[in-house]
C-alpha cells in the first residue's frame, strides 16, 4: 500500500489524505450555518426574523426588532462561529484553517437549512479574519465600528471593513491570506448588491431607523 507523509509529519496511506480538508470543510460549514439570529429571536419570542425588516438573518435586522441585547448577542455569536471554525480545525487538523474559515463564511451566507438564504457575512468574516490574522482583524474592527459610529449606515461599514481585510493582510505581509480575504470580500459585496442600489438611490436606511 502506497504511503506518504501527512500534514502532521506522520505516515498515512495516500488514499486518506483527503480526510483533513474534507473534515475542515464540514466543520466550518456546519458551524457557519448555525442561524443565530433566527434562533435567538425565536427563543426570545420576537417572531420569525425572516419576516421582519429586510428579512436578513444578521444582527442589523435583529436590531429592527427593538431588542438591542439580541442584536448584540447575534453579532457576537456570528463572529465567534467564524473564529471557532478556524480555531477548532487548527487544533484538530493543522494546515486546514483557511478551508475551515472559508467554509464557515459560506455556511453563514448560504446555509443548507435555510435554502441557501443566509446572512451577508460581515460578522462571520470578521471572526475568520481575527482568527487567521489578529492584526488584520483589528483593522477590520476599527473600520467597521468606526464607520458604524460615524455615518451609521450598516451596509457601508460592513462592506468597507470587508474590503479592508485583504488590504490589511497585504500590508502585513500575509500574502497567504490575501486571496482568501479578497474572495470573502467580493461575496460580501455581492450579498449587499441591493444595499448598493439603495445607496445610489439615496434610500439606504441608517441604524436606528426601522424599514417598512
């Protein structure tokens, strides 16, 4: 039986070398696809989040329920599931962290359980970025929170933070992460295409205003 060195340096049969990346993909996707916004609003008796405001499952739409605590919890848990996917896979399958991070992000944006209609990925992407590069994650947080506090337009803050991630990775010399972060940022922009149309039309709501 042919054998080859695995990612840990141990000798494994060549035909099972596919297992670590597949396991990382599944762990990441399953964690990322947990719809915390829907779960928390249902538990709190706030109704089905998909029938409220924009229908999005993220923290910004949870805020439209008037439950600031639920919105904060949703944001934190969506962030943590991205980071947790990277950390768990780093411990169990070293070398497959990028696969896990990408899968967690895709799981949030396109969860199987919700017919692939998920969130826009800003919080989950931050979790992935923080886990893979804390300094790039700091840049992400500063851009996101800084714009939220000043212009109070969630979509602009989220998109700017996502675009800042690959730029920060390149500036830090983490060219191994640039392609991943750029790919995630492009998906964030795609998920915000309706927001972009409203921004152009001047009808994009600011935080604190309820949408009809």
